[in-house]
C-alpha cells in the first residue's frame, strides 16, 4: 500500500509510523496492528513496525474499513479506552472509513495522526482530513502525540525513552538533542561502539 502514497515522502512516513509505535510502547498504550489482503495485493506491514511489537498478532481483514472486522472491534473493546489514536494507509479510504464508523457506531474519540498516515495524492490526504475533521476527528502529528503523553519533563520514568525516540526519529530536533548531550553535557556519542578520533597531523 505504501507504493501508492504520494502525499508524503514514503521514507518519512515509515519513520513517523515507527516513532509513533515506539511512543505507544513506551507509554504502555494498548496497540492494535491490522492489515488488509496482505498476500493478495497489500503486502506486509513495515518490518521495523512489527519489530516494535515482536509478540503481537497482526489482525488480518478483507474489508477496507477495519470497523467491519470483528477482531478489531473486540480488540478495541478489550482495551477499555474511549480515545483511539489512528494511523494507516490510505488516509482517504481505510483511515476515513474506520474513523467515521468508530465514532458513529462505537462512540470512540478518534485522533488521526496525519504525518503517520498517507494518501494517494496531496488532495486525497487533505480532503480526507478535512472530511474527518468536520465529522469530529482530531488531527495530530506523531511528535505531538509523543510529547502530550510525556507532558512533563519531570516524569523521569519515561524521559530517557522519549529522548531516545526523539534522537532517532525527530530529524533536526533529534540532531539538536544529540548535539546538546555530547557538546554541552559531555555525554558519550550515541553509537553502538566507541569511535576514536585521530588527532590532527600537520602535513
């Protein structure tokens, strides 16, 4: 499905989706991964996404609308939450139909992560988002969700986890955090192994 996305750079989309998943895991947010017609045309979910939840069963379905699948409804009910954070492909089809159905038939509040979702064109993404917003869906971004869950930097139990996600997935912000850690606070570089630097030698 990602092949058809034209509303956002596909590598950025994957980065944002994996970051959102890591945030959900860090804050222990009940998470559901669902796919449609995987082996017939859609393909598997991002391996990087699946690796965030290595023991999770993926809920396969035939309907473009996840709400039509009993397993999805049961998973949402088992979570016991009234607010649902949604990301997926494509925004104008699967996200749109699920969001409208889950609000109307299930009474859920839907928060649609716009930059962890993709449409087949910018217009498809924009008009789908507008339609959902008019119906009551709340638009958010993945980093907004992460930082709302953190809320207070005094929450030390999740501070390091949030910073790890930011440093890996937040682009310039993450680079700035790396810089501050190493240059200002003199923390070691964020590498798997130490890398020694050879001193300059005048030629």
